[in-house]
């Protein structure tokens, strides 16, 4: 894989695929963690005289224009954080966009419209890839959080333009590779959140390579049900009961032993579980944390997630966390700085750690 330092960016139209898919509530950004994590790449490029063209998706527009998902709100925040103007364009392809870019001066930055306003993004349509590629001389991939997607602007563009990885992407790969290839033991992985179906692969991999795998959150409900626990009306993925049943006998696997129930639903882990998990975390040398332990958005069910997050933050071992909701949890507790590496990827981080090949990184490797 190639990196920024190997290229001359002076006067080059540089298309930078970033992951600025930040959470928005009532037209306001509730986090800018991923934007901030990408600033070093933008500053490096503008400092070297590149014409920086930022490209991101936002939300799930499903291939059509959705007014609330325009990237203007993102552009404003980038501009404020850079303390320089960032022009927002009203499209991400087409003649008008090409003309504006042709007028750009070295060191300037623009942000294109939401790349997922066109169905060609997810369809990886060659014509769409070409329209995007026409805008630039060079491609920089810094959207680590999207590297597991096989989309036009992720795995398509690197094959249409000369390019390299940005500095966030480089940092993510370095931090995660250390855990994947050479972790200090005991290695403990804490997996929570919504769906066991999306995280089963990584659970299985870590049951083979880690010392302890701690499950919490809604995804633990499926394992508990497979074990014969009455889960009432809890969030459970019934189609995963068979696969969940297969891992129950593994002595490295730790499920909640008590929980908080409301309206017949398990919504948080209980005191005994917090104590048991906390003990395992405090003696770990490497910790991976992805997914909250309960419905943490509601104060009354946030205690388990908060205490586990604090245990991870207080650990002397190397700590790694990731996932949109996990970042929100850590930001809310002001714990981001206490974690050694907070990944901008959720799914991408887990797939990387599961040893899967990520289409975005594979495409960069082929350059
Ligand atoms: P991340 O974004 O960190 O990868 P996920 O997206 O997998 O995490 O899951 C986070 C979501 O799971 C949160 O919205 C949280 O409220 C929800 N959740 C966690 N535990 C429970 C539970 N016991 N019941 C219902 N929802 C839960
Ligand atoms: Mg999430």
C-alpha cells in the first residue's frame, strides 16, 4: 500500500474519500469525532499545495436526493475546525462540478454533495466511477470506517485513478494490525450492541485467538436464549439461535449472569456481571471494546455500559475501541482520551480484526 509521503501533491486535484457520516439529530451534528480524526490528512494535503476535493456519504439516502442528508452541515463543521473556508458544492459529479474544480487554487478545499445520492455508488456502476474519477488527478482513501464496503467511491475509484491511503487510514491499519498479529496477552474482547449476526464472525475468531470474550447488550440475549434463559420480549435474533448455541460450551465465552429487566425486556447487564467482566478487564494486557452493554441511550439502562467503559479506560493494558455507538458512549463519558486507539470504524474494525479482506484496502493494495 502507498501513503501520502510518497507523492507530490502540488497543484494536484486530489479527491479524498472520507467517512464524515456523523450522527445528526434535528439538523445538528451530535459528534464530529470522525471529522476531527481526518483533519491531519486534509491539513497535510492543503499544506503541500493540493486542491482538496472531499467526498463522503451521510446517512442512508438510498440512491436519491434527501434534503436532510446534504453535506452542507458537514462542510460547515470542517470549515470551522480548519478555520478556513470550505466551499460546499451542490452535486458530486457533472459539468458544473468539474468547472468549479477547474477554477480551484492550490491549497483550497471543497466538499462534494452526498455520494450516495446516486444509485451508482452502491451498485459500483463503472459510469459513476468514471464521472467521479474525471474530477481529479489523484485519489486519497481515508474513509477507514467504510473500507468494508464494495462501493464505487471505496473500491472502485482506486482502480480508476492513481492513489494512496491517507494518514487516518494508515494509523488505523497500524493500530489494528498490532492487535491482529501481535497482541499482548491476556487479550480480552468485549462485544455488545445490537446484532449477533453481524458480529458472530469476529466472536468466533476471538474465541480461537483471545483469552476471554465478553458478550453484553442485545446480542447477548440471543446467546442467553440459546442457553435456555427466558428472554421474554427482549431483542433476540431467532435465526441465530443455532449458531449461538454452538459457541456456548467454549470456556473463554462469558455471558451476562444477571441483568436489568423492564417491560419483560433485558435492557442492561446487572451488578454481578459488571463485577465479573470488570475483573477480567482489569487483568487484561490488550482489550478490544465494540458495542454497548445495554440500551445506554436511556439513562436508566446506561450503568453497565458506563462501568465497562470506565474499566476499559482505567486498564493499564493496550485498549482499542470502535463503533458509532461506542464512540458516542465514550464521548458522553469524556473517556476518548483514555483509550489508546479509538477506531473510526465499527463494522470495518471488526472485519479487519476478524482477518477478513476489506474491499477498500484490497483496492489500495492493488495500486
Ligand atoms: P456500535 O455502533 O458501537 O458498533 P451497535 O450498533 O452494534 O454498536 O449497537 C448499539 C445499539 O444497541 C444501541 O442503540 C443500543 O441501545 C442497542 N442495545 C444494546 N443493548 C441493548 C438491549 N439489551 N436491548 C435493546 N437494545 C440494545
Ligand atoms: Mg451502531
